C-alpha cells in the first residue's frame, strides 16, 4: 500500500520537483541529485507529512532545504581567494558598491516573512509567481502582491540613509 503511494507520488510530482530544483541550481546534474534525495527523504519520512499543505509544496520545501544545506556545505569547504579580481573600478567606487550591497543584504535580512522568502525565490531562485504561490499553498496573485510589497519595503528601507536593522540597533 505505502509502496503504491510512493510510486504514485513519484510519478505525479517528479517533473515539478525536478523543475523547481532546476530553478534553484541551474544545473541538471545537481537538480537531479536534489530531486532523487527529495523523494528518498519523503518516502523515508512519510510520517512527518502532516497534511497541512499539499504534497507538491511539501516536496518543494524538502528540495529547497536540501539545496540550502548544500550551499552552506559548499560555503564552508570552498577556499576563499587571496585577492578579489580587479573590476577596473576605483577604490572609492568599490567602497560605495560594497556599502550599498551590504545595506541591501541587511535590509533583506531584516525583512519579515513571508516577504523575504518570496522576494528571494523570485529574484535569486528566478521562480514564476505561480510556482511561488504553489510553494506557499497560495494563489499566483498572492505571490505577485507579496513580492511587490516586499520590493516596496526594501526600497523604503534603502531610502533611509541611516538604516540600521533592528537586530543591530541596541
């Protein structure tokens, strides 16, 4: 009985999970690994599925966590280059760009959920609004509105030159 359900789950959602993994990785081999591991974990942890979302959302959440785990592992194991490549920019421009980049990351980090995750899935994961809505178990329109609200909140944070995230303002 459980085996039949596993086969049906795999046949029904394989391409959707693989497509989602491709949007995360942009690498066919890595997406295939994540997809296979996603289904392995889903089958072995079937009892963890509480039915609070639909199955594809649960599977995509597993895939996303596997992807993030791999990125964290790579960050810990990849050597840091001695020198950054020369971009041809002046020291002053590099300092301004670095400060702006840091402020954007701080503003994004301070953004509350679900705005931060929706923004990251859209911008960094390059997912469609429909895919984002599916992950959250919401509509495409909900994802679109949430993304635009996140963008506006980030823009407002960046307009404030004295922006200091709540976690640092003590």
